[in-house]
């Protein structure tokens, strides 16, 4: 079940929201949200509910044992065992097919490829569970002795499928002590509507361009069509994922939870380093806290810093999926971070330098997302060739003209505008802020109308 579906918007969310308001007891509210979250996940993956629950149970027991033997060497053993089992499950379900295929191809073997289906959200809930166990080990949060509350933390439906990755210590107090007010509910609905608008009106429409281009015969593309497809995908992945994060944050607020921001206008960045401070913040901070800093961070000299960043970004790429393109996408970003690490730093940049830095960032990120979108490194090479080839082909020209429709162009223009901090103008204007609540309701109504007509509604991060 996705947030931008009629089932969720017209049945699931209203029912859960109304029931939540019927009870004041926090324990009943938690039981309701836990039941709703398990049903939400079971709607798409009924079998894998048991996998998720087993994962939570494993980490629940690991944390209890770490806390029980905190003053002994056994706490390290239980931490290592918990992390190993978590990673083992993730490797099996997400990478076993890829690894077996690569092994067979490399050595000419015929090992049977396992028939494994990727459980929805496994990358997200596994990382959340691991962060909980590690934080208990570090004494950054208390151990949760109530299994149901820990299961609610992991399975809570707003952030279950595609994040943001919420650390237990950030909502530890909110599980038993949170308030639901009309103001918070209104803010939550408005934030949800903003994310819904990003997803349905921008991401879904530019997705038509990107998917049409990348699913066509790549060898006949010309430069203008290839650039159009690359730019459309760059907008699609941002508005698709940031829109989902906005909806998750808004939903959490409706039920009294405060999640941290996951995106901060990454396309206005002036460097790759700045980009990663703004893009998928919950994932980048997860790797920083639980991998980069334990490896030594930047405390052991430039060379070690570069190596640590390469390791982190290789893992970041692999986290996204079992394909060479994801690994090379991570290493690609690592390369530019290395270059930036050794470039001379300037305290203040002039206007021209700021513009050039921004153009550099957009081109680097766009090329990276082309790699991210392609099914293979070979396909990426073909698309890159087409981006710099000025040959005009009739097939590509016809494809280009079919995609340059008023609706698609409007979506692209809206994507460019709202990838910048345009929303701050409304926050500074009280009248506009009031009108934004009415606009939020209008967005929900229009979205339902669009979805009822069977409009294109893909979701990128369900792949991960």
C-alpha cells in the first residue's frame, strides 16, 4: 500500500485517524497504531510480516542481553551477533541472487540461483533495528523491555516502507508521552498534502518522460532527448522520494510523532559534500554515525579520511540495490568527495564562482542519476555517448516531440521552481500561510480525482 493510492487515502488513513481520536489512553493508541502498521505492511507483503517481526524480536533480545551483560565482555559478543544476523538477513534477501549470478559468471559455474523475493522496506527497517541495538550498546538510549513498543517503533507505517530512517533515541520519549492537538494535526495534514502534491503532480508526470526515454532503444537517442530524460529523472527521483518523506513526516505529526527532516533542497547545493548534507539526510547521518566515525572519520589524516569516505559511499551505493550500477554510483560520488577534499578551500565565493559551483553540482549529480537509473553499466555508457553526440535521428525527434506536452512541461517547470526554497516565501506571509491550509485540502481532492482516472503512479524507492 502506498500513500498515494486510493485505498490509503480514502479508507486506511481516515479509519486509523478517526479511531486514534476515539481513545485517550496512550497504551490503547499504541496498540491501535501497531495493529494498523502490521495490517499496512501485510497488505502488500503478508508473508514477510513474520520476517519483520522476527527481525524485531532478534534485536529486542540482543539489546536485552547487551544491557544485562553491560559490564562484561559478553556485551560485545551480543552486539556483534546481532549486527551479523541483521546484515546476514539483508544480504540473503537483497543480494543473494546478484551474488550467485556474479559468482556463476566469474567462474563458469551453475550454482542454482535462489528464488528470493525482496521484502518491502527491508533496507529501512533493518537499519533502524541495527541503530537501536548499537545505541543501547553505546548507552545512547535506554533498552526497551516491552516488545510491543519496540515493534511499534520499527513497524510504524508512516516510515516503514521508505523511511526516513528514524533512530529509536529520537522518538523514545514519544512512544509513551506525546500529544495530539488540532494544530499538530492541521500541520501534519498540510505537510502530507505537500508531499502528495510533489508525488502526484510533479514526480508522476516527469516520470512519464524519464521512463519513456530510458525504456526506449537507447542507441537511437539523440542529445536533446537524452538530456530531457536525464533531467526528468533527476526531478522524478527527488520529488518522488522527498514527497514520500514529507508525507511520512506529516503522518507522524498527525499521530503525535515528530520525525527529523530527510531532505533540505539538495539541488541548491554548491558541492557534492553539501549535496549529501541535504539529500536523504537520515541515511547519510546513519552511515556517518555507525560506519564513518567508527572507521576513524577525519581524525586520522587526509589519506585515511578519503579511504573512509570511499568505504561509506561504496556501502551507500550497495545499500540501494543489488546491481553494479549502484556500487559505481556510490564510488562515483566518493571520487568527487575525494577531489573536493583536496581542493583549496575559500571562505567566501564570488557570484561567478557560486554559479559555476552550482552548475558543476547539477551536472555531476545528473550524470550520477543516469548511472543510478540505467539497468547496466553498458546502458549507462550508451546514454552518456548519446548525451554528447549531436546526431539527429527521426525516431528520437518523434519521441522528443511526443514528450514535450503542455502537462509534462508544466511539471518540469514546477519541479525546477519547487526544488528551490520557494516554500519559505509562504511561511513569511501570514495570509499565504492561512491559504496554504485550504490549498492542502484542494490538493487531496485533486489527487483523489487524478488517481481515480488511473493516472501513472510509480514509486522508485519500493525497489530498495
